[in-house]
C-alpha cells in the first residue's frame, strides 16, 4: 500500500472550520472513491496545523483516485473554493506499507 503522510498548515484561526468541511464533505467523497483516510489529527504544538494519512493500493491507483476526486464535480464545484483559501501550505511525503501494517478505520463507521 502507498501512503501519503500529509501536513496542512492552515491560515490562522481556520483549523476548526477546515476540519468541519474536511470531515463532512471531503472525507466521505474520497472514501467513496476508495481512498483510505486515517485522521485528521490536530497538532498539539501548532493550533493551525493538522495531519492525516491517505492510503492507496499502489502508485497507479493513487494517480487515478486523486484525478477522480480532484477533477470531480464536488471538488471543482464546491470544495476547492472553500478549502484551498484556508490552507497556507501543505506537505506530502509518500511512503510504502508493503506488509499492510497500518490499521485503517472501517469506512462504514
């Protein structure tokens, strides 16, 4: 499994609103496509930073699933205009979990 370790540094004061939209709209849409998500987690050291992991079966699936989400109607027509202005910067680190040791939550709960 390919895992994106994501850090989002949000503009000051926007973390809770970002999390509300992310959990309520973005996460369900990504999960529906098959993207696994662990988190989001709030930084204890920075009130404007969150972390989360996204899991994909392999690199080809990652490309396909990301394209499906980011080129889709929900992102293009709604979420892009809401979430992107809240983000100061983000970082993504790709890692491999070849043995499937990461324990992902059940997307139905």
